[in-house]
C-alpha cells in the first residue's frame, strides 16, 4: 500500500485529540486523526453520556480561539458565578464568589457530548485535518526524523510525530512503552441531569460525604443541574439500578435538599474513578496528551481542562518550531512540553489528592481540623482568591493563547 504523509498523526478523536488537530491546522501543521469509533463525535465511554463538564475560563479561551466556543448553542452553555462547598459532618460552608476577584464568571458547564460534537464539527472538512474513523494505529517504526504508523485497515502513514490522545487505556502509550501509574479509588461516579424544585442561581454546589462528593452543576435552564455523585462501587451500582423516583429521593437526602425536591432525572450512567499518570510524556516520536497521560478524580472538574491545556501547550511549541524552521518533534521540544505539563498536571493532581483525603477522613481529629480549616479559609480572602484564579486556569504556567487573551482583557479594561 502507498505510504501517506502528514505532519502529525493523532490517535483518538476525543476532546483533546480534536482540540490539538484544530490548533495545529490553524498554524499550517497538518494532521490525520485516527479514531477507533465509527461516529464522528468519538465513542461515548458509556452508551449514553450524561456528564456535564465544568469548563474553566482558561479552557474557554482555548475553545474560543479555535472558533469552537462560538459553535456551542447558547442554550447549552451554563455558567457559575459562585461555588458553595460543605461537608457531611455539618462543618462550615466555604463560598467562592467571582465578584471577589472582579471576574464576571468562575466557570462554565457544558455537556460532554455537546462539546465533543462541536469539536468534531469544527475539525470535519477543515483544510489540514483528515479524519479516519473506525480505525486504529496498530504499530509503528521510527527512525531519526520520522515515525511510520501502520493502521488497522492496512494504511501506512509517515509523519514527524505520533500523538496518543486515546484516553485512559491508551494503546499508543503501551506501544511506545511509556509506563503508567494507576491508583484505583474503588469508587464510581453516577452522572445524570436532574430537575430541581428551586433554581440553582448559577451556583455550583458540592457536598463532601464520607464515600465521596456529590456535586450539582448549574445548566442554562434555571432548574436543571448536571450531577456527579461519587460513591463506593457497590453503592454506585445500586444507585444506578434504582427507579427514578427512589433515586431522586436519595439524591435529595444526600444533598440536604439544598435545591428543594429533586423532581426528575434523565439517563443515569456510572464511571469508574481512577487516578493515573505517566512517568514520561514522550518516548522517541510518540507523545501523550489528555487522559492518556493523566486522569484525576472529577470532584474539581479538572480532567478535560488539563487535557485541553496539554493540547494548547503542545501546539504552541510545535507551531513555534514550524515558524522558525525547526524540527516539530525534536527531543528538545518534547522535553520542554513534558517538563511544562508534567509540573502543572502533577501539581493539580496533588492538590486534588490532598482534598480528597481530607474530606473522606471522618476521624474526630481530621473532622476538627477540616472544620477549623474551612472556617479559616472562608475568612482569608487572599488565599481564597488565589485558589479561585488557579482553579479557573488563568494563573500558573498557562499557554500563550490563555495569557494573551488575559492581556487583551486587561488592556480593554484599562
Ligand atoms: C464522572 C466524570 C465527570 C467529569 N467531569 C469533568 C468536569 O467537570 N470537567 C473536566 O474538565 N473534566 C471532567 N471529567 C474528565 C473528562 O471527561 C476527561 O478528562 C476527558 O473526557 C478526557 O478527554 P480525552 O480526549 O483526553 O480522552 P477521551 O475522552 O477518553 O477520548 C479518547 C478518544 O480516543 C478514542 N480511542 C480510544 N482508543 C483508541 C485507539 N486505540 N485508537 C483510536 N482511537 C481510540 C476513543 O474512542 C475516544 O474518542 C469528568 C470525568 C468523569 C468520569
């Protein structure tokens, strides 16, 4: 079979893979996206995917820069201006408010399937991107300057770089011999969309319970929320099996009826929860992005945000190399990407791990410490503001797309 040529092969047409392909195409770097599923939006992890994703303003800027944000129907984009967090033992509630940092918003809520479809639409038919559905990379060979991929349908593609954007069970990671560390939380999250008696008022709410947090994420409709309810595996399976009415009653109790009655719920699904990370982000001409490189607990809604930031950073380095006539897959470039993203992703993973441990430990000493800590945090504006900005993806070592739009906002405001 004739060998095809492209700059970059991207295995996996999920949120991260498509974002990377579009970012690269905008800078004149071509790619072929190889997606295992037969559908354009990528394979749902479960037959019906009711996940509502929290999207940070940092990620929103990345999606805006590739004209994907504009493709999301306004009636499908929720927003939150405040976050309320409290725990199951009746400790103090911590409240975050965007007005405290003079920001119009803390974040957005978009259903995963809606975002996935918008990315697929933007990638489809775009010059510089070829989409190969129902196909996988089954092997590759490398030399000093290139990598040659063999696909399941027999195609041969030569490129400078192979990107594994193929999720937590990445085959590219295995083929590249990159080791992964995985911690099983022995938890599953039940995700669904619900209708509540009281309006959410654009507040994202989360209650921490011994077996995991339950979050109500405000959707555009004032009385609809996306729910992510983490629990022990057996309990989560039992919750999935309940009839709608009993499930709504149990959810209402777990959430202390903060939004009144849970009036109804749409399609429920469960997701296994694992923390994972790779020790190296690349090997030879193979590099990993998104869930293929790291997964975190969904309690802070950061997984996809981390993946899209990987894509933004990798594309920034590749496009800079291309514009200065340098190799787009040099060891030096990939090492820089690895250092940059590993540091930021490990930092976020560590913070989430500490939070998870603090909230799930109900020993009297930790409960006391947690209560006092929450009280103190609520009164310490400087720290709270730092946490808000960090969680919004607008501080730290952010890619140029994010920092330049911040600069523009600042200039316009001033
Ligand atoms: C319950 C829950 C709630 C969450 N909430 C949030 C949130 O609020 N905010 C947030 O930022 N994140 C959240 N996340 C995390 C987020 O969903 C993931 O981080 C994100 O979907 C990862 O995207 P990805 O493109 O890297 O991987 P994936 O979504 O796994 O996409 C991988 C793609 O690769 C394809 N593929 C797989 N294997 C192959 C192969 N061998 N060859 C070719 N293609 C292949 C798959 O079909 C798929 O299309 C949540 C996760 C869960 C479980």
